[in-house]
């Protein structure tokens, strides 16, 4: 146990932490230069390689100077913060990587605060010192002001060239304590040193071996044929194999205390193995206690997902269950739509998380999907002050029973170059923002803090922010409370009939602009009939706007071969009566494209 070190690598996106993990594997001779087929070897998914970002945490075991180093590479984007939190639960220390040319950014701050909350010590590393724009001294001062470390504790490296990377490994061995000497060994968590107790911090699904769990042993050991039980799901299992990832799967005989390895559980159902669950010995279950690391995921946005082919519903359900196994931040529940039939409401941590989910479903399971525009959940307060959460406008009761509707408010932190401060404030003005403070990080950069509704951020805020700042801005946000505002329910009537799936919750001042956008889309996809079709918008059942799809003009007098005014008037009068009858009794059958046009994200 004295020769084991567990640590994770945390950083803002695009600060080359995965490249640093590659250099670690090369220096420790885990991979030769010929085996390095591409960069970011720990990014095992095709989406990660194509987009150049880390989506999943990935542990790997190295050996350096007779020490076993268990490293966990983590994502850098704010939407995958839950992956970072689980990685930190399996470590004693964290390596903080900061770009020498960009300095501290929004997600750097978020990761540092998360590590401090988990009582982890931090080894600061300045990366990309080989770049011409690198300013090591400026970035070092930023790190000192952030974590109050000494200047000599900061290690400047180049993960690309391998310069000074060995110093980081040496620092891990010298500074990072062994697991039994760290604060994590709390006696009340260990019921008996001779009984197995382990934390599941991630899992994956294999089509041949079913569920593989990533575990960190807290006490005793796990070996082949060890009988264990999950304390949360109460699932019973017999460990089939013990593996280590280096970076290929290798079988091992035994997994001892404080190791971070894989076990083949042989469980078939995804509901039997959950992240944050505790693996315990078969005996003495009456005294078993779960490990206290559990952090409940709090998804911020949701979208409806339907299959274009309704017969693929069961395939979609199975796909979501398999993805949820190694993406614990994903939450989904079944829904039913009048037009699109059965689907799922999928809760995610952000727009990128939702985008990755859609791409994985389409790639890995060959599904043709209909994805709605992202939305957020709201709180409604009844007249008796009872508070209830809702996720759809269809769940809203009669307004006479309501005292107020609350929406989620976020604290938004944006780090930008000073010359773009005015441009960022300008794009925030139309989003019901509330300015908080302006902090100066250094002579070139500011951090602007706002409070604004989450619903105004999830649409296109990030894209516009990157556009006006030439991709120099970084942002981080967190939900701080729910606030009451002038929120209303807008219903849409087509041919005087309300269409429930199109109902939305929005701010009263935005109702007119939203109506213009939706009316334009509906006029393009709803086919014209032989009578005018009314498109109406209603706020709390009060009509506030209207558009009309004109009727198809048919010349019923074209068949007349001579000019006969009596005959012509007779045909026109007959057509007029027929159109009046159609308006009274005919219904407009909305095509599926009408729902897709409104629900689908632009």
C-alpha cells in the first residue's frame, strides 16, 4: 500500500491534460512510440477523437520507480463536471494543468473549487511552455493567487515535447501520500479490515462480459469468485475477473485495498449496477454501511427524444439504459406525444452533453431521432404556498390555483480579454440579466459575473459569446435559486383547436417574438386547404396574435365555354357554401413535420 499513488488530472478544456497522460504512458514505457497510433490515447470513443475533447473519465495504471500510479484523466467541459466529481472521489491528490498562453479560465476555477470541496491537495502544473505566446511568470502568479501555493511548487512543462514531464511523476511520488496515510482512511467507514468494501465510481457495458465496474477498494481485497453484494441496488454477484487498464485490459489475480481497477461483475441488467454504489462482502450484511461519497446528479436541461420510426422505441429504451450505465449524469423518463407517439424526456447537464447523447444514439445504435429544443424545469407555487416542480407546460394547472411560477437562475462567470468586455455586456442585455461584479484577473483579462435565467443561456448564448470574443471567452455557471418572474403559458391553436404538444412556458415580454418565429415555421409546413386556416397564439387562453394560411384558389368557372353570368354566379355560390361547410366540420390533420419544425432545434 505504501507504493500506491492515486491522483487525477483536472484542467479547463483544451489545456492538453490528455496529452500529458500520453506523455506519462510513454515515459513509463507503457506504450512505445510505434503504439501511439494517435494523440489522446485515453480518449477511446470516436466522438472524442473527432471533436478533440474528453467526454468520459478514463483510469490507467502506470509504474514509475517501483511505484504503482493510478491516474484518472477527466473531462474539461462544464457539462461533464459530474465525471470530474466521481474521479476526485477515487483519488487523494489532483494535478491542476493550466495553459501557459491562456492562463486560468472559468472551468479551471470550477475544478479547483471541486477539488477543495473533496479535501484534495493540488499539484499545480503550467503546460504548453514551448508556445511562443507562453507567459509562465504571469500564469504562475495567477495560480499562486488562486490556491496560495509557493512559486517553487509550480512545475512548468510541455506535454507535447515531453519537457520536464518526469518531474511531475517524481513530485507525485514524493509529495502525494499513500492512501493509508491520507485523510480518506476514516475508521467509521471501514466495518472490518477483513471484509471487502469498495466504491463504484464508473461502469461500462460490454456485449460479451456485460457490466464492468470501475472500483476503488477501501478495505480488504477482491479476487476471482469473490461473492459480493451491492448495498444500494441489493444485487448479488460473484466476481468473474479482475482487470487493470494499461491502456489495454489485462487480467490480474487480486485487487487489494486502495487499488483503482476494474471488476467483471457478470450482472446483466443495467439497473443492478449504479455509480456511487458500495460493493460489500457477502457476510455480515446487517452491519453494512454505504460509503458517504454519494453526490446526487442535478440535471439542468431536458429535451424530448422520439424515434422517426415508432417501431424503434424499444431499441431507443435499451440504448439509453446502456449509455446511462457509464454516463451517470443522464436521467430519462418515458413520455407520450399526440403526434410523435412514445419517446423519452432526457435530462442532461448542458447543451454539449445533449449533443453528445444524440450523436452517440445515432452512431452506436443506428437510430433516426427527433430531438426537441432544450428546455428547463420550473417551480410552481400554489395559493396555499405548496411548491411543485414541473418540466412541461402541459403540467401547468389552471392559473386561478397558482400564486407564481419560478424559473431557475444561474450565476454566470465569464472570463474574457478586456477589449471584449463591452461586447459581452451587450449580448447579455437582451437576456434579462442582472450584473453582479467585474473582477480584474490581470492586466489583460476580466471576469464578469451575472445572474440570469437558465432558459436564456441554453439556446444560443455560448455560440454568440464565442463569436463576439473571437473564441477567447470561457464561461462557467451554476444554478443558485428559483426566482419568480412574469412567466406565462402560451398555447397554440390551429383551426381554432388547441395543440397541447406545442404549449410552452416563457416570459411575457418574449411572447410576441416567439410567436412570430413559430408562426413562420407552421405556415411553411402545414399544407394549404380549400379554406383559410387560422393560426392563433393564446396566453392563459386569451388570444394575443393570429396568422392565417390562405385557402387554395380553385377556378370553378374554367370549364365554362361561353360567357354566361348566371351560370358563373351559380358555381361561385355553390363553392362558397361548400367552403363554409368545410370550415365548420373539417379538421386540419397536422403532419408530423409541423411538430418537428417547432420542436426541432435550429
